[in-house]
């Protein structure tokens, strides 16, 4: 297991380094002068040149790359032209809101997609299977931002219980200073009013984000369960009189969960990127909303920081899924060992 984890960690570390270099190169070749954009069209050529000197844009490319990587090791992502604050401070300030939204979205995906996929497999070719197929198709083909707008319109005109903007009602005067996640901190502090309000704010954005993943994981779970149900040991378990619920949830689901867990891990990582438009629609104060504003202003340091954080989520999500799959299915560890 140690060799397996070490190999996966080194591989993903190399991926992260390559990602950091690629992001820097792309940000530098994008048309437009960041110094001119930061100062505005009325700034003089001398002011622009001084700003370029301050930002290090006049240095040779490899000097800029080295300074960027050296600062990255120290946790320094530079200063944001949009807020005039260190980018790392802006990201750390916005990240908890996005992280909470993503965690709640993944929670919805797990609690809805896997049980529905199991039901579709157990009652395949019945009305239950057909119903889940319709739900999954709607979720997969509907873009997240379209569903977000539809949900926002429904909440505005039909379901007034769900707010359409923000993270929590400012009038509640609540500061999440423990985990910085409002849903968790409100429970820790016994503020049920804050928890209910935060839940009502996060529900619609998370549904808009979760819909595509729910449909995809649901169908994959169904297919995997049907495939596993044909294994000889499953038939033997039934022949020995083992209760069906034990066979389904104790034997079949454990083996069939490999594919859904892999997809859920990738979904968790991709939700940071997919949250951009949804956060913008619901005015959710997260890193995605911050990223949209920095992109529009061509704030290079902030854009690099936001994309890099999204890449970190991908790297760590893949590492976590690899560890989890190695625990659930030892065949993954055996393959890694045999390939050496």
C-alpha cells in the first residue's frame, strides 16, 4: 500500500508542476498588456512602463517563470490588480464559500445518484428504471447555467422560501470563524436559524451544479450493478440463501462502486470550474465569482491563482480517489505493484 501511495503521489506532484508551468505560459501569451489594463486607457506611457517594471513584465521569460515558481513554493501568488491585495488572501477569503458549495453538491450527488442507480439496476426495465433514465438524461443534457437560471426564476415567482442571491442573510449577523463553512459552524454554535437560512441559500445553486453529475453517476452505477450481478459468486451467494439486501448492498455495490467513485472524484474536482457561471448567476461569493471578475479585468496574477487552485483540486481529488479505490479494491494496488 505504501509503494502504491508513493507512486501515485509522485506522479500527481509532477502533474501539478507541469500544470503550474502551463498556466503561466498561457497567461503570458494571451493578448493584451496587463499594466495598461490595470492603469486604464488614460495612463501615460511612462506610468505603464513603471507598472510593467513593478510587475516584472520586462524581465526575460525564464526569469519571470523562475520568480513565479519560487513565489509559488513560498505561497506567494503576487498582488491582484483588481483588489490591490495579495492574491493568496483573496483566494483564501473566497475559497470557503466555493468549497462549501462543492461539498454540498457532492453530498447531493452521492445521496441521490447511487441509490437511484441501484434501484434502476434492481428493477431494470420497469417503470422505476424508465423514470430514472428520464431524470438522468434531463440532468446530463441541461447545461448548469441554464438550470441555474430556470431555478432562479422558479424561486422568484413560485418558491419564495429559496433565496436567489448570496450565501446567508446579512441580517443574521453570523461569522463562520471555526471551519469557515456556514452550515457546519452554525450547527457547532447551535444557531439553527442560521443553518436553515444557509441551507435555503445553498440548495438551488447546488442542485444546478449537481444535476449533470447525478445523471451520469446514476447510469454508471446502474450499468456496473447489472454487470456485477452476472458474476458467479453473486449467483452462488443467492443460492446459499444469503438475504438479497446483503447481496445487493454488501457484495454487489462494493464492487460496482469503483466506477461511480472514480466519476465522483472527477466531478468533485471539475465542480470548481463548473461553478463559475452558477456562482455568477446566484451571486455566490466564492472563488469562481472572483475568477470571473479577474478574467474580465485580465488580472494575470489572480487568474493564474484561480486556475492553479482548480488544478490543485483535480490533483488532490485524483489522489484521494486512488487511495479510496486502493482500499476498496486491492486489485488496483496489485496492478501498480506488478507494473514496476
